[in-house]
């Protein structure tokens, strides 16, 4: 199974946009539309700032059916770097960007489209872009009059079955004090099932970082099954290509809410308020001094109190009752899937002359024949239980924490030390 690097890969970024377009077609067909209607609906939406024809999306749809996500990653274009005239797709991307950012100038819009690869250097002029905006009623004068802008909350919704939609977010947790008097901030990552309001997994961590959210997601899919969609905000812990690749390989559609649309995450915000008003006050009676103690107390409250309590919004069912009653069709993980490897982070490292490299604030040891080479390290970033060494697309070994005292007792590997002992 391919793993992703930490740095954004343009090919994978394009593949993620294609995956999102294909998932929109799949969802539309599940809602009763024909393939032609689903393709036309998908072609009217922007995917990573670009619009694509129904024929193009249809090609991706069949590619995905044959080879899943890997089939959506194309080889680099043979005509890359050649100037092209502005096309309808670029015009649509320009209009979409203007609606999202009406305060930007035409030059600023053009720079952003250049950065995304929608426009190419030398293939456009500011006056052409200005004319296209005026034709769409999005020139500066029309915008001042209120043309072309939409906003405001959507209607209340609820999906009909568990695991069709999970909502993810992070909140600041309580500050805990150790037995020695040191204080530590905490952050709660949580995943909430939209249908049942069941918290499929939540956990307190020391920081609000991507690797901790991935750990939360991994625990959730192991215990509750795989969701169809994952809805997150735009925080740095959720805006990651690595998260996108993990979701794509699990066939999860990753959705980010629009900026300033906090009302769209009302259910998980309500869950956080329940945690703050009902769980956190109990810590005053039974103080905790470590993250482990905090999580044990939280999970006990979650399973014995929150999940068992009747909710008025669930027709007086509890989250546990509704999840169990409607969970006959949950999508479970394939038996042969190495889930832990799918979630591993990847970084490049150069092996030093002493056959070690630095990772996570400590040195790790590899086979001496790798000295001086650049390797890819795939690792569990939370507990470092698994640290794999990759060359190209295959695993060639595992790294272990460097023990200098032990190595000093191995004269066969440190011949120059023999006379010193």
C-alpha cells in the first residue's frame, strides 16, 4: 500500500479533487439520479477551484471503478509549460474565486489561479479577466450593489443511518496539574456520528496536531466501522494531504466546511458543550493528574452516561440505542487491511555515518549498509511503536532506538574502541 509524504504532492492533490468529483457522482446515483444526471450535476461544481466537463468526470468515474484511488493519479502532462488560451473552466474558476473572496483585486485573483495551475503565465490579461467578471455581474461596481453573493445557514438535516456522516472537531480541554505541581494543557479531538449522536471516538491529547487527530480516526474506524463522509472545519489539524490520502484509501469522502460557517457544525459543538458542563465539573470531585487518568475518566463518563442518556432530538432514544438499532449495514474494515500502516506518517532522512538518523527528538539505528543514503521513514507519530524504513515503494527494514551504551559493548562494530576497554 502506498504511503504519502508530508509535503504536498501536486499529482495527489489533483487525484484528491478527482476523487471528490467521483464521490459526488456516486452519492447522486445513490439518491436516485441516472449516471448522466449525476455527471452533469458534478460538472456544475468546483473541484479544487476548477470546473470539469461531464465527459471528463465520467472518465474518472470508470477509472475509479477499475483501479480505485490509485487509478486517478495521472502521469505528468507531456505539454506542461506551454501557454494556452483562457478556457471556460478557467472562467468558472475565476467566478467561483471572486464569489468566495469578493474583496480581492483582479490581479490578486489571477495570482491565486496561477498558483493553483488554473491559469498559465502569458495565457491571460487583466482586461480579459475583468470582462469575464463584468459579464457574470461580479465586477466591483456590481458587487457593491450586492450582486452574485449568497450566504446564510442551510436547513436542519440528519442522515438516516449510522456512519453515513461523521463530524470532527477539536476543543480546548481542562488544564491538569501533575503530582509534582507541573501543569499541562489538554485538547479533545472528537468524532460524532450525525445519525445517532454517538461519539465514535474521542480522546484528550497534549497538543492540537494532525498526528493526534489521525490517532483518533484510527481508533474510531477500528471500533465503529468506516464512515461514508467525514466533515471537518479548516483547522491545520484537518487541512492535510496525508489525511486526504488516508480517507481516499479508506473510500471516505473528506469534506471541509466553508470559512465562517460555524453553524454547520452545531451538533458536535453541542457535544463539546455537554462535555464542558457535565463531564469537566466532575473533575473537581475526582482530580486527575495525567492524560491517561483524564482519558480513563472521560471514557467512563462517555460510555456509562452520555451514550446511555435519552436525547430529545433522537425521539427519546439514547445514542447507543439508535446506533445499535440501525447498524445492520455498517461498512467494516477488510480483514486483510494493515490499518496501522495506512496511518503511518512519512518523512525523508539521510542516514549519518554512524548508521543513525534523528526522529522525534531521539536517534534511531538502521543497518550499516544504509550509511549516507536518503531513506523514507514511515512511523507512528504518537507512540513510535512502528518505525519502518522504505526505499522506493517497498519496506527494507525497521529502525530501533539507538542504545549507545549497548553499542559500546560490541567491539566487532567498534574496533577502534577495543584498546579503550
